[in-house]
C-alpha cells in the first residue's frame, strides 16, 4: 500500500509541482544568509535608489537593500509556518489519539474544548495579544498552534476510532499489549497520512496569517517579513517602484502559499479515499 | 453515557467562546506593565493636553467589575479613542456597514457563482471545461489576498486608471442619487473582485468535488429514470446535498476569511473595520483595537451560530439526529 501511494503521489502533477517549488524555496530559505549580498538591517545605502549591480532590486525608503530583505523575510514567514504546523500537529495527534483510545469523559471534555477553541476566531486573539503585549513571533506562533489543533485532533480521532476496531489491533490486545504500546506501535504509524495533511493545512494557514499580521503592522518593525515589506512598499506605490519593490515580495509570498496549497491538495486527494473518486 | 447533548453542546460552546473573548478583552490590559495609559501613550505619536491625559487616566484606571464591563458592552459604552478623539462606538458603527457591504456581497456572489459553476462542471464530467476549471481554480486557491489585491491595484488603479485606488466614495462631491450609486460601485469594484477571487475557487472546488460523489448515488439515477428534466435532477435532487459541506466549510474558514478581508480593506483603504484596525494599530490606540477585536469576534460567533441553525434547515437529517 505504501509503494502504491508513493507512485500515485509521484504521478500527481500538483504534488510534483509543489515538491519542486518547495525544494526551490527550501534552498532559498536555508541558503538565504549566504546568498544575501548585504546585511538586511544595514541602513547606509541611498534611499529609493533604483536597481543596480550592487543592489539587484534597489534600495527601499529606509536605505536597506531590498533583495537581502527579501531573503531574510521569507525565512521568517516559513519559520513561523513550520513552527505553528509542528506544534499544532503535536497537540492534535496527542489529543486525537488519547480521545479515541481512552474515550469516555476525557474524549468528551477534549472534544468540547476543541469546539470552543474552534469557535473563537484565532486571528482576533492574535491581534489582541500582539497589540497589547508585542510578544515575540515564537510566542504568537505558539498561541496560533494552541488555537488551531482541534481540526487535526478531530480528523485523527475519527480515523483512530476506525483503526482501533480492526482485527490486528484486537489481536495485539489479546496478546496482552498495553494501551501505550498499541498507540505507539500501531496507531501512530497507521495514521501517518493524516499528519501530513494536517501539517500542510496548518502551516499554510500560519504563513498566511503571519504575512497578514505583518502587513497590518503587528510585528516588531525591525523584523524582516514579506508582509511588512509589501505594507511599506504600498505607501510609495505612486513612485515608479512597483516592479522592483512591490512585486518581488508579493510574488515570493504568493509562490510560497501556492506551494503549500498544492502539496495540501495533492496529499488530501491521494490519501482521502472518499476524495479519490472525485478527481 | 452522554454528558452533553449535541445541540446544547454547540450552542454552549459558542456562548462560552463569546464569554472567553469578552473576559480576555476585559482582563488582558491589567497584565500590561505599568498602567494602561502610559503603556499605550508612551509608544504612540499622539500628543494630548494635560487635561485630556488626566481625563483618560481617570477613565482607564478605574477598575470596574466584569459584570459592569458586560453592561457597558451592551449599552455601546466602549470607551473613547484618544487617537481619533471620538467615542469608539461611533467609529466602529460608522465602519461596520462598509465592511458588511463589502464582505457580504463578496460572499453572496462567490457562493452563488461557485455553486452553479461547480454543479455544472461536475454534471459534465471529464470535459474540457472541467480540466481547465479545476486546474486554474486550484492555482487561484493558492493566491493570498495580499497578492491578488496588490496586483489588481497596480494594474487597474495605477496602470490603467480605470478604478479609484482608495476609499469608498469620492469625498466632498455632490451627486445625484444615480451618480452616487455609480461612484460607490466604482470604489467597490476592486476590493470586491479581490475578495471574490479569494472565495470563489474554494466554493467551486468543494461543490464540484461533493457533487461528483452525489451524482454516483442511486437516487440520482432514480430521478433521471423517472424522466425528470435534467435541470431539476441537477439542482433539486443532487445539488441540495452539496449545501451542507459548503456551510461547514464556511464555518471552518471564517477566521481565514476575516484575515483576508482585513488585508484587502487596508490595501484599498476601504473605510471599514479593517482599515480602522490598521489605523488603530499604527497609532497604538489600544481601546479602539480592543473594541474592534471584540465586536468582530462576536459577529463571527453569531454568524457561526446562525450557520449551525441553518444546518437543520439545509439538511433535515441533521435536525432529526438531535
């Protein structure tokens, strides 16, 4: 079954495109500091100078090299998304599996808690805390993760309930395996596809929110971010800077969100048996 | 043993969520280092006279009880914006209609069009249009509002100059009613298109996906075998089943959509809640930020709750399940 899925993924154009773009962006993120020709915080260049051999994309209003800013900005956006995705996934898997395996009151309390968290609009909590306390981006990513685990937990719980009643689990139970052993050895690996889907959708949402919050000016202004760059550049849109200052961060951000979307779409398509028919 | 009944469970989840939001908004400022007024005043660009400052300080340093805070909330007594020097309720109630207009129309158009397009494409399975539609819409699904909004602004407002780049109406212009409506529409076009571009693909893809599954069901075959006109089979028999996943998805994505709407309003300086929030953040007007956050959260919760009741109407099976 494993090989089958892999082959299916390799044949899916969305997955192939997404993976290709992800590799490209991954390289950009990893090698960013090495590729950047200048320190992105260096404000000593002539403001608003057009692109040249020294400044590939010119200099912004604060005298900073736009190309270097771009390379550092995408690192922050990607980092925020990955951190939120990982933490939300961790909570989602832990709660989902525990609720499915132990059931009863724990299950009900966790799912009710999930309902409440789902009902609270996460973005509003983020705006409120960011405006009041100006916490670090890591803190905001953690808050977002804590707000957004329930969808993953619910998906994992319902699938775990199905797997729980399969024959091989019952067999290992009768041979005396403990709950922990079955969860770790059987449930965790068997639900693997759900983790990928959950992670991709959460990371996508987090990157989108990071860009939007930065655009609205809720992060530390000295922290490089694609959203913040777009926000600053838009103030000068009447100058002739749109192609070297506005378009590059917009393009990069769109490419990033698109990449994660393609991966999420193709994973859902390949792993969700109900959707397979529909494509 | 079922401790919570389903319907009561969801309703109480919303009520609890609303109380949590109100309580957070009430209690969080107390955790600020120093007092509230210094915290916001010291880092903003606004200058106040000594008299104004004393007034504001007196207002914010009185710690009222939570019940009192709730009471003030319902009597629109939300405090005073020191950056705009206007009561917060005035500011918010002036901005809210614009947001509701923009977001409401965007949702209506993208839902109706997405629904119809999805149903029609699923009906003509495997066609040329399906490939193009699914491909282009999956790509569009990956374009964030910041991206599409900025691009539309650059092309249609800046380069071609067809539409105004900011605002909701031309200031200081005296118009007849017809001209006024035309002016309003011209200002609405770009932000509205951006939001529709963001909402439409999801609606289309979901409708198509669910519709393809529904069309395999036997009751569709029965309906066709009875010789009903195909348009009746398509919409009355089959497509009705797609409404439920659509409503569910709407509820799940609402935070996403609100974020996008905030950004779009800011890009086009549309005078709704998003732009107001952006300005409030820029001037660090904490009471105003709090007010906007709280009101938007409550509206979102209300929409979600209404949606929950809508489920029963859309799909009678849900009602019987309770």
